[in-house]
């Protein structure tokens, strides 16, 4: 029986949505016709929306975990410092890198558009939020972090009842 990697659904979502974005962006950039430009915008905004929801969900989960775990921003959103297994970090950060490269390449591929300023392909620059959000959600939910040190540490001051702190 094969072991299922923790968070494999998040990794698969990232890879599938990245693939859809890449395919639609390339078709929209090459054809640059009305239906494909519209589809490219819809896909970009859809990926951005999923990324925003994942980012907020991951951030909320990380805040809850930060009470007991010492979570760094770099480890959370880029899955470094052994937060994630190397295979997960490579896939997730690879997808993020592809999102950035394709977004920038397609946005600058059509600098002029039928005599009007701007390009619908520029919506692609919103897509890397998908990679950041899903990285954060994976890290907050499944990531490995060092435990937070309490007690006489300088990091967390001792709380006395008179301080009014919770």
C-alpha cells in the first residue's frame, strides 16, 4: 500500500491550476483574440481568488500554531528550513516560479494592443498569489516548525496577572 503524502491535495491543486494558467496564458498570448483573452483573464482572476482564500486560511492557521510553534515567514511561504519535505518544497516552489515567469513573459509579450494602452495579459501577474497562498496553507497545516520556547526566555516576557495580558 502506498503512503499518501501529507497535503497532497494542496500540491495537486497547485500543479493543476498552474498548468491551466500556463496553457491559457500561452494560447491567449499567441492568438490574442477576443475569446482567448477573456478566458485568460477569467483563469487569472480565478487563480488569484483561490490564492487569496488559501493565503488567508493559511495565515489564520499559522497564527493559531504560532502559540506553540516558532514559525518564520520564509519557512511558511517558501517552505524552507526543513518546514516541508524536499519533494513538496520543490514542487510547490517550482509551481510558484513557473507562475511568476509565465505571468511576466506573457504580460510583456503584447506591449501594444490594437492601439489601446494596456493588455488583458497583464492580469496574469496576479496569479503568483496562488503559489504563495497554497505554500502558506501547506506550511501552516502540515509544516514542521521548532517549538516555541517559554519560561525565562527573553523572547516571551513572563506574564503576571497584574499586567492585564491574556
